[in-house]
C-alpha cells in the first residue's frame, strides 16, 4: 500500500481538527489524571506522609482545573488558568528539578495545558473568573498553610482570618457570576 503526501496531510489535518474541537476534554482528562497520579504516588511510595500532603496547591490546582475544563465553563477555566499561573508555572520556572519526577510531573502537564488554553483564550476569557481565581488561590494558600502550621503551601505569616475573608469575597464573586449568568 502506497501513501501519498496528500493522504498523510489530509489525515493529519483531520487529527488536528479533532484535537482542536475536543481540546477541553483532552486537557481536562490530562489534568485529572496527573493530579490524581501525584496523590497515588505519594500514597504508594512515601511512607511518612501526613494528611496535609494531599492539600498541596499544585496537584489540587491540576484536579480542579481538570474539572473546570471538562465542565467547559469560561469562568472556571479562567480561574483555573490563574491557579496554574500562580502555582504550577511558578514551580516550573523556579524549581525545575522538582518537575521531573512522578510526584512533580503534574506541574509540567499543567503548564502544557495552560499554553493550550492561551491558544484558545478568546473562548475561555472571563474577567470575573480571573479575579475569582486570584482571590480563591490566595485564600486556599492562606487557609491550608495556617491550618497545617506551615507544613504545606508555605505561606507562614498570613493569619487565618485573612484567608477566611478572601474566601468570603471569592464566594460573593462566584455567586454574582452565577446570578448574572442565569439572566
């Protein structure tokens, strides 16, 4: 059987069209898989883990972003992209050696999905989602760091009440989005 360049090109075009059409689904599954894989690996391989080790922000960001992409909600996807920029992207840029292990590979996958999302920015952009993402990210970081006494998320000096206040603001932004979305 002889393949021509024209057949190969048309086959690749069909694949790229399918990928472009279903990028939400693919991105969501990748994020969920590698976020949960990180949790499985620390459970299976690291014997001295604490319950707090499941609440590190980067794998939680991957899992929540995966859900947001599968739901195809502009507000949630924009918020998830903010979480990825502030969490996993900063790890990839600053502590690259952590990313090339089974525990840290979700950082690289999150950044790859972020790049994919940037190519589709017009489809997912939500200004209120961006504000919600920034506020909810910092609320999560402050609350988990405070409750774990600095064992995770490394935000030692922020008082718990600031995290609770930011959570309240994030909830109000989310409710405003949901109410205005139904109109």
